[in-house]
């Protein structure tokens, strides 16, 4: 379905526009960084508390984008492109989506709830795709922005839509309802997520069910409160209430399957659900009821449900063989999600060389020649160096792309392709589930570990934007990625920050900065603890040193003179009370004499470090530091012919002393989801989750012991699970001996006995679990803050203590 610029502006309230020529819109975009932006793009410049896309318009014009929906026309750009001024760019995007949605009359299924939306959507796609050509929202695109972007994936060949809708507060769902207009509604689950956005549970339910205001049916687990608020016909299900439309009677659990008798309309049939956990079984029931409503035969429902599978819903970055970086998206292959994956590839690429392994693409709703023409354009726009196609169809359509290698099946690829030819490149593995691309990922992955630290890149972006929302638009941001990104990861996080256009990165030592440069990071990097012996290497890799002493300054100048370097950027640190590093007042005159008219260096910034910005009881001390710094800055820079950047605020400084942000701030631990107060931490998202598995389970008798020195003696028959992680991985021994716990199947398992070098043991007497089950060491619960408090330390130490032998996996939802 094509639609024109004139179609769009006729359906949004444009206050002012520059002269334009109508054209067919090929691409709706809100991301200035996407390589898919081109002459066929209509760009919506969204702005909010944490972002303003208007500042990137000039760069987009240089890429060929010529049409913009804006809230204001940037200075000096009025005659450079076509601008359509509206009151609210987001509302304009949503109205455009409503217009586009109204071009189609096929039914949509709308899904909401606190949990399970994406799982149910993906499973319904699997269950129904044999009979329908389905368009669905990619990944978890369920927000005020994600839903309208998803709708633009519809075309005239689709005959069913499956879309999820997520909200966090009032006055949001009605906007999404107008876009999705679901004929069938599914309410998956009512939980505690986003409770803070509502005054009561009833208000939350009333907001969510607005999605179903024009639906003919709502499918949900029987719930008297929700049903009383709904004004729509319902199809309910229950495990306990026989008055539900569908009553699921549990028969048994066998070999990982939950077996139920399904009672519906006086009929009964048996079904095997291939899961035993409550969440998966409940999500399966939502799917079963949807198929019943669509009049599927019980036999077909049973056959298809038995083939449901666990879903990996995230794009994951992993370390690959031969110094490769591997992006795992091996469970889906649709045109819309390919666009997202290619954007992520560009964002996270470690190497300039980019390879895509891609399967046949299904469910596009497009004729094959049109589909693969679009795919070809995507690959070319993203400057992919090598394409490996797998499938009967894709190879014949992409054969004219340079450096294409084609195979008919995954097994043929694994048998014939020289895997050692992958070296120093970033590889995107993206394929439909039927191609079993997980076999490719296993072989290309450097190691497969049972214990991993998962790092949520979406949460990092959220936390960055939270702190940026407290700043003036012109305030620069330096982000600390020292100590391997506070233990979370180095270059992967640096790539994300570069993607977000932060102004500076901060590292502790030169070798950290050198590794980032080798990984392709190009933004300015400041070295906070430079050793004089590292100055030559810093110059070679364009790293900017913090200079904190006359000795260090003279040492750097000596090298600069010898190498005949001019105007090399350095940063001067002033000691205002931390008494760690920095120039003191008695050195100011000597410092001024050295830097005056000195052409070898350029003072890029002057800064100090707050010692107690996290403790408001010490506010007077902090304000005194700020005052001392202001005086010192004026004295030191009085001999310069320019005004260097000033920066004094660290993470808690940004939170507590926003009015002193000056020209730049330095963001550290807050980026990683930990504030320096409970109030600050509540505003942040958890970034890191340390996971392992249950290795083995023992039953011990009363009086028997566990672990070294027999620190735990069983007072009853006890079931003990062993977890393959210990103090060599960074788990402090203070967290053992029944002080700490892990989470297994959403239940607390107390750590018993001494924590060993490579293992710890937990009491699972009251927990249903088996070897291989996942274990949460820390994440949302227990949090690193809780572990730090119980271990008499700080979250910084918990993070940086996680050993490098623990594999890091970076993901984006």
C-alpha cells in the first residue's frame, strides 16, 4: 500500500508548511541514525523530556531526507527542505497511523496486559500463520510510538493483524485503540507493572480495557473485577472456576508437558501444553481460547499447541569466534523486524566489516519480487559487506547483490561453508525458526556458558535519557565507562553511547581508552588517571589526558614539544576538597605561567570532583566545593584566550544539584541503574542480570552438612541445589551462610554454607526445580543494592567484582 505526502498532511493539523511537491512515502522514520533514511523518507521530529529530534535535521538533509513533520523549523534550514509544522509531532505520527490503518478492513487482534503480550502475539502468529497472511508488531513495539510505527507494516495482501498495546499511565490507551481498532481483544494478565502510574487498581484496569471499546469479544482469564468493568462480550478461561467459558482441568504433568482436559460448549478435549511454568501455561490458554473463538477444530488446536516453543524475544550481542561480534536474532525473519535488526547491527558493530546471514522471509504480504527488492535496498543502504542467504527462495532474488553466497538449507551451510572465514567482523544471524539458525549461533559463538551477565541496552538508554532530562539542551554529557563499564561491558556500551551521541567517554587508564579506539569508538575519550609513561600511547590513539599536577603537566609538555604537537586537548583537575587528585590553590600561579600562551596544549575543560553530592546532610560542604571551583576556574583561565568547558556534577550531583550543571556533567553509576539514594534508584531501570543454572540437586538428612567447614547443618531433611558460580566469579563470601539468596522459578532460595570458589549451594526444599533450571543471582531481585548492603560494601564493588570469566550478553528488546 502506497500513500502520498498529500494524503498525510490532509489528515494532520498542519499550522504552516513550506512549498512542496507530492511524493509517495516509502519510509516513515523517527530515528535520525538509521541508515534507511533517504529521499523516500518522511521524518517525524519527535521531542520529549529526554530527547529532541529537531537537532538532527540538518544531518538528515545531508543524507537526502527532504520532508519533515516538525514542531518548529530549525534556524537557517527553512529553505533547505520541506517542513510541515504541527503542534505535536507525536500526535501527528499517531494521526498518520490512524489514517493508514483505515485503508484496511481486515480484522486486528489487540493484546494488552501487564505480562505476556509479546509471547501471546508471537505464539498466535505461529499458530495462525498456516491460514492467514499476518502483520504483527515487531518485537515489543507496543508504546505510543511503537504501535503507530508497527501499523505502517500493513499492506493490501495481509488479512489478519496481531498487535500488542502497552501503557504506563492514564490517557494513553485510547490513542492506541484508535490506531489498532481490534476486533478481537486479549487481556493476558493483570500484574504490578506500572502501578505507580495509576491511583488504584480499578483505574489501571479501566485504562487498559479502553483498547477493547469497539471489540466484538475480549478473551481473558476469569476475573470478576475486570469483567464487571468491561462493556464488551467476553470469552473467559479458568483453571478453577467451572463457570468460565473455557474450563481447563489439570490432568497431569509429564516430561515437561502440562496435560489438561479442555471443557468448552459442552464438549471436552485433551490438550498437551509443552510447558509446566504457570506463566507459559496461562499464555497458552489465551492462545487456545483465541483459536476456539475462531472456530478451529479441537484436533487442530491440540496438534498446533503441542508444537509451541520457548521464545527468545531479544536481539542479543555475543562474542563470536575469531574476534567476531555476533548479533543473535535467530528466531524471526520478517521484513519489519529485519529493518530493526539492521539498525541494531549498525549501532553495535565492533568491526567495519558487516555480514548478514539471512533466511527466506515469510509473512510479508508482498509479492516475492517486491519483497526482495525492498530487502535488497535495505542491505545496500546498510552497506552490508557480505550476505549469506539460506532457503529455497531468497538466494535467487538476491543473487545480483555483490558478495552474496547462497545455500538451500542450514545443514548445507554448516557442511560446506568455511566457518574460519569469519574473522574480525560483525555478524547478524537472522532467520525464521524453521531454519534452526540457533545451530549457526552455537557454532559461531566463542563459548557457551551456564553463567552469564545479561546487560539490557534498552535500560541503559532509558537511564541515560532520564539524566539528560534534567539538563539543558546545550549541556554536554560525559559518560564513565571505566573499569569495563563498571563491570558491565566496555565497547558494547561505548558503541551504544556513541549511537546516542554523548559528547565524551571517561576511562580510568590509557589502556581502556586504547581498547575502545581499537573497537572503532571515535568520540572524544578522557583518561582520568593517566600515567606519565602512557602519554605517547594516548597521543597515538587520540586520547585526552586529565592533568592534575605540575609534574604531570610538564611531562606531557615535554612529549608534545619533542613531537612538535600543537593545541593537544587536555583537561585540568582542581582539588576542592576530595583531596585525591588535582591542582591546589598554592599551585595556581605556576599553573597559569605554564599554560599562558602555550601553543602545545589546548585546555579543553577544567573540572573538579564532588566528594559528597550523594549525601544531602553534607550540602554545605558540596556548595562550598562548588564555590571554590568557580573561584579557581576564574583564576586559572584568566590567562587563556578562550573559556574551557566547566564540569563538576557526577551522577548524584546531576540528581541533587541540577542547577550547577555548567557546560558538562559526568554520568557514572546511574547509567547502570543504581542511584546513590533510594529516591534516585526508583527512577532508574535495572541494567544487569546475573544468571546461572541449577547444576545438581541433593537430598540430605537431618544433621548432615553442606560445604566447607560444615557451616550449614540441616535441621530437617533438606533439598540442596548447587549453582556453578562462586567467589572467583565475584560473589562475595559475606553473601553466604543464609544471609543471601538467589531466585529460582520466581522463589527465594537461601544460600547455605560457605560460598566456594566456583560454586554455591541453596536450600530448595520448598521450591519445585530441576537441574538446568535458570537461577537469578542478581537483577531486579535480589538487586545489587540489596547485596551491597548485606555485604557491607557499595554497588560499585558488586558490579566491578564480577569476573571477566563470566560471559556478558548484551540485548535489546
